C-alpha cells in the first residue's frame, strides 16, 4: 500500500502518483456513486448529538501504562468515525472485512489494525489503517474542503481474541460548509476509496441506536422487518466470567453500501456473498463481537445513558490485560506457536474479578 499523499488524487489507496484518463474517470465515477462523507448530506448537529460530541471531547480514559511495555505484536487500534446525517443525528462508519484476511475475515469491524512500529501512537495506528482500508487521508491537510477530522477521545483498551490490546479512537468528521456550494457537492466530497485487499464493504449505522434493543424509527423511515430485528443478545460463560454477547442487525435498505469496484480472489467471494445475501434478504448486516461491545461502550460514554438491554458494566478489558502482562503472557507473539491458553485467561479473569471486588 503506497503512502503517497501529494495531491487530492494521490491520497487514494494504491496511488502511484500518476493516473491515465480511464483511472481518473473511474475515480470520478466512484465519487459520484458514493454517498459517504458527502457534505450536502450532512446537517447541523441535533441537540442530543451536540451533547454527545461534547461528552466525548471531555472523556479521559484511566491511565494505562501497560501499553508502553507491550511488544509491537500485541499493539493495535481502531477508528470509531462519527458523522452527522441529514437530520443532524450521529452515524458511525463500519467496514465488512475481506475474506482474504487471516483474522475476523468476513466480519463487521472498524477500520484498524496492528501497530507498525513501537513509536506509533494509537491515533497514528488508527489513522494509518483507516487510510489503507477506506481511503481516509492520514494527513489532515489532505482532507478536501469543507471536511475536517476532530480527534475526540480514546476509550479503554479491549482484549481481542487474538490477544492484542486494542485502543478504540473516537473521531468526528466535520462538514464546515453550509452554503450548498459546489465545494459541498458529491463530486468534491471526501469518499473512502476501498482497498480491495482488506475491505469488502463500507456502511454506516445510527450511533445512538446501540443503546436500544429495537430500531429507533424516525419520521419518514422505512426500515425492513420488525423493530425487534435490530438486536439480540445472550450471556456467555467465558473463563469463569459472564460476558454479554451483543448482536446488532443494521438496516442497509436506507443507505448506499460502498463496495470495491475491483474484485479479485477471496475479496470477490465475500463481496459476492454479501450481494447474494442482499438478493435473498436485502435488509441488514450483522455487527457483533468486540466491535459491537465497543459500539455499546462508546455510545454509553457519548450519550451518558445505560443500554436498554443487559450488558457488562465495565468498559474495555484493561484489568485482564494488566493481569496477563503481569503473568508474563503478553510477550512477543511467536508465529506457529500457541498463544494464550484457556488456563491463562481463566487465571487473569479471576484476578480481575478479585481486584474489582477490592475497589
């Protein structure tokens, strides 16, 4: 993946610095077809959305020095990117990972991934990965007018099933042009250019709805199925602890799904699978696992509300990560060798529960 970002066109993933007429035409067509990050589709923030952004700006995660002692192979970050829809309500950008990826293939996820160097901060990791996956420029000066990215806050670290410490970084995409001029038109908007190696689709979801067990239906909405189709959840026994598994089913009939124009190999299979699912049941995409839990936690912080469904009270997994580190279980990953065992996680979980009980 090239990091060349010398001009408005060069910020696109895979850029080589020059484009022939066909490539330029394809880029223009992809911009015209997509709706994400279109300034003309964004409205001033509603009062609840304004309050949510304000809470996120002031949120400070607890200190967590373990990150600085983790090896490179244990560090990761994701970008939770929010934007305002036509009514001023917040939506969040989600990707569908390609089937060619080793971990979490074919699942809904945030743009994000592992650290490249020990010097990279979580924000730098998240922004680099967002550039590689959805074409969001790493350099704020390369973001076309009237858009700008505001870094709002970082949430407590979560422990991925691959034994990575993952920092959620929350950002807001501003659209500062309210004039309706050409600079706010679809042609001049900032559109994520999908990387055929990593992303099968990009869609968005109503952010506040991750606190409710049913679809939040606004006037004029025509959503598929029943409102109760939005959510299902269950408690799981995981290493002597109770963990809530959230499953959200995001309506897609009320939005344009952006998919890669070039489909090769495994990338084609997941994109085509999505197409087949849409033909059979053209309604919703499933968001679950760590991504779903991060969405719930982010919405809790943003709106100052507790969910209308059962959930774990803690945000993130920092106590467990800290205990695993103390046990010497978060050393450098060794390819081909076993990672964390059930016994490791059980011990760390027991220690986390014991620590929480003393607080």
